[in-house]
C-alpha cells in the first residue's frame, strides 16, 4: 500500500531520529556535517583512471561468482585502489564520487568473502546476491555519459604530477577521516 506524503515525512523523521540515536550510542557525532568536497575534477579523473584495473578485477571476480565459485583475494595487493577510492570520496564531482562508491563496495565484498572463507562460513554466502552486488559496483565504476558531462573541459593532470597532487590533499583527508564528524 502506498504511503501518503505526510506518512512518508513522519517515517523519515522517525528513521532520522533512529539513526541519530545509533550514532550517539556509538559515540559519534549525532548530527554529522556533509563530507567536504576538496578533490578537484582533474585529480578525480586521474584517480578514476587509476581505478580502472580494479574494475577489470571486479569483472573477472563476477565471472568466478557466476560459475558458482568463491575465491580468496589478497586485499593487501589492492591497497593502492583502496587509497584511490578513499581520496575520490572527497571529489567535487558527484559522478566521480560514484566511482569511489563502486570501488569501495567491491572491496567490501572481497573482505566479506575472505572473512567467510577464513572462518569456514562459506555456506552462509549468497553467491547470486554477491554477484549482483559486484555487478552493481562495476556499473558505478563505469565511465559513462554522465561522467563525461561532469569532466568535460577539465584540465588533465600529467601522470607524474598525480602523486604530488595526492600528497597535497591526503593530509586534509586524513584529518577528516580521524575527526569522523561528517556523514
């Protein structure tokens, strides 16, 4: 049955208060600030390019899951992608940030599968559900027309300058990560 607008507003207010209480119970800021947008579009584009090999890994992993198998992946070898996704979450561009969301979700799926393998709880995994989540993550990491519109006309950072740009923005990001006062 469809809810009226008034019922939806009431439900949203109830859920907001519930989330606020959960944050208080966990010792976090009950009213988080929005995540700051400090990574400019040229650096975001360079980070998206660096995440493309992770997308290839995700496609191959989806094929493994489609075959009804699970496998352990050494996440320590994916640390550079995790860092790129972490930085990209602070992008000024909405569509650029979606790439970070897709990469982060895929890395979380890998951790979940690894944990299930390590604890012997693989029978609790829903392989079809995991495959759908990986597929969704791949979709978020796909360069499409929306991203093209957002990055249109953006300056291109030379590959040798990307690490310098990351080093410049990373201290501020780490400060926000430690503060934990944002969404």
